[in-house]
């Protein structure tokens, strides 16, 4: 049976991949975001603001599942609460919620607190739910590497950060599989194929982009949990296959092609 699925934040990094996979799977797709951006043909775009509680009802109408990819630096808990209330009124679709590995071990700061609270709201929503905690996306590491490489001679990189980043396209595929299946509660964490450090990721970026910088590891205050591995997935996690090096090759080729077009 063809399913109708709402992707909140379907124009973001993760959301775009989710939308493409759902379209490929033959689903009817709704997208909810604050700003109109290009979406694939046939996708129904709903302009709304989850945080303000605006424009949610039409987007959740007649959907069998919601993949909740919307996020912003502040207010994710309130946004999730508003989504859950509208979804419950619209017939209680399966709510699939991406979250972040290790958030319960990190020092409490705004975004992490909001993400933890959002998880609690999903768990207590009364809706059928699935939560998938994932590690940092390669896209995010790439953007940060690019910023660090702007330092002309020496780049300060967080010291001892243990990470196991993942390709957001593979996360998108996993979220779609979960959304089209039975509610799973807390699914196994998902991460990329290898654990690394921020310093090593940045060194690989420099090598792939033929840049030379002195890499200066800098101890970040309050980062002890991250240095002890809080961002690494729990045993038994789902492992994606794309490596950081493969991602870099693909992304740099894509960027070069876009520049020469
Ligand atoms: N990035 C990572 O490394 C990473 C790692 C682990 C987990 N995650 C999780 O993955 C999810 C997606 O992250 P992402 O990096 O793909 O985010 P993103 O690229 O910043 O995209 C955010 C999306 O949410 C929409 N949005 C923001 N505020 C909204 C609001 N109030 N109402 C409706 N839509 C809103 C944005 O569109 P508009 O601005 O137009 O509204 C955009 O489509 C989040 O739950 C995040 O915590 C991310």
C-alpha cells in the first residue's frame, strides 16, 4: 500500500535525503519547513513553523508516518511538543525521531538539553514511535573542516575528541526503513564504519584538498565526556559503510563540477 509520510525539515541536510528516498520508494510525501525551497516533483510542501505551532495541521493530515528531521539551535522541545499534539489529533501516525548518540552523557547545554527533552516528549506522546540516535554527519564535519582551513597557517582543532561520523544519506535510508516498518521504540544507535578523532578527520580533509596547515590540538573546557567517548555509539549499533575518505572524494568532485558548470 502506498504510504503518505510527512518529513518535517525536509529541506535540511538529513531531510532532503529522506525525501528523495521516500519518493524513490513510491510514497506520497509531505514536507514541512518555514522557508520554501526546491523539493522533488510531486512532493507536497507545507509552509509552517513547528516552534510557533503554525501550519502543522494541514501537513499532518492523512499521514501514516512522520520523520521528524526539523531542528534549529533553539526550541526543539517546544517544536516537538507542538508536532506531537497535532499528530495525536490527526490519528496518531508512527513518529520517527532522529536524535544524537551520547546526548545523555554530555554536559548540559542548550541544544543537547532540548534534544533530550524532545526524546522524552516522543516517548511520552502516546503515538507509536521510533527513536534513532545517530552520530555526527560527514556534511557537518566537512563544513567545520572548511571553516578550520580558513585559518591561514595554523588551525586550532579540538583535542582528543573521539568521533565516529556517518553519511547522512545512509541515515536517511535507515530512517525510511524504520518509518515504513513497525514502531521500534529506541532503535540501535547508528554510526559510520570507523572511530576517529577530530584531529585525524581534519588531517584527511587537508590531504584531500591539497592544503597545508599546522594542526594545533586545543583542549576545550567542559569536553571531558566527549574525550572519553560520549559521542561513540553503544555496542550492537548499526554500522553504515561509507568512509570519510569516500565522502570527501564524492563531495569534492561534486563541488568541482558545480563550480565549473
Ligand atoms: N547535523 C548533524 O551532524 C547531526 C548529527 C546527529 C543527529 N542530527 C539530527 O538530525 C536532524 C536533522 O539535522 P540536520 O543537520 O539535517 O538539520 P538542518 O540541515 O539544520 O535542517 C533543519 C531543517 O529543519 C527546518 N526547520 C528548522 N526550524 C523549523 C521550524 N521551527 N519549523 C519547521 N521547520 C523548521 C529547516 O528549514 P527552515 O529553516 O526553512 O524552517 C530545515 O529544513 C536533527 O534532529 C539533528 O539533531 C544531526
